[in-house]
C-alpha cells in the first residue's frame, strides 16, 4: 500500500533555517561562526524522515522494498548531481592548472560514487581552512547516501530476525549506535579533527537522533 505523506511545514522551515545558516557561514564566516551546524540539522532531519518512512513500510507490510527505495533515492539525487559534477569537470579542463587536475578529477570520481567524505578525510583536508575544491561540498551528500544504503538493509535484517520483537531490537540498535557514534565523534574531534568532520561513523549519531524521534513519535507497532 502506498502511503501518502503530507508536507511538513515545520520541517520545511527548519530546512530553510539550516540552509541559511550554511550560506551565511560560507559568505560571511565571521558573522555566524557556527553556521556549519546547519549540516548537522540536515542529517537529523534526514534520519527522521527516511526512518519514519521505512518504519511505516515495515509496519504496513513487514518488509522494505529495497530496490524501490534505492531507485527513488537515485531518481531524486543522481541526475542533478551528475550534471553538476560533469560540467564542473569539463570547466576544470580549461581553468585548473594541469598539476592540480589529478586531484580535481579524483574528487569528481569520489563525488560521483559517494565517497567524497572519505577522500577528503584521507587527504587530511581542513574544512575550515585552505582553498576548497568545487567538489568538497559533496562530502555531506556522500554521508547521506551511505546512510540510505546501509540503514534499510539493517532494518530489514532486524525485522526478519526478530519479527514481532523488531521494535525492541531497532530501539536497542539506535540507542547503541547513537551513543557509540557520539562518543567516537567527541574522541575523534580531539584526536584527529580533520578526520572527525568527514568521518561517517562520527556522524551516525545525528541520523540516529532523527530515527529515534521518528520511532518514538510515530507510535508505530513493528
């Protein structure tokens, strides 16, 4: 059964605030020094919306149609992303010095296959300093896509394994993952700040908070 979900004006407003925070931070970083936290807000919103949709699908049919879910994500994100990446790569051939093209095209490939955050982490990129590449902003999209890839599979495995007790299993997993990720994020922020910002495992807690709110707020019986 297809579930029609109304547009949440409160969430749309929250998204607008998050976008404004990030835009102001990039244009005038000294005026809103914490504006980059808008990305964190987006991750929580994504965790809430995607998890809520998946929970409802599980409650309705006891299964998640993984291929259909991933196809929707591809149709929504990939065409526009590939267009921008392709055009940026073409322009780079004419405006980027030859000795830096290899790095640019490496990031283009990483952005296309959604591991740009790990590419930046491996190169010890400082998000708050230096000259950013035109592909650097794809790091957050890469983290989201990794969440979209793994989370439905984990939910499916829990639903199949625990069946009527799947809600307890999902709750336990979310709590453990959220607390563990938050702890790891704090540790990594001190030990390796550049890696901490781009590391997917250090971002899981943000999606986890959104998913926990969805699980508690929807009162879905799984």
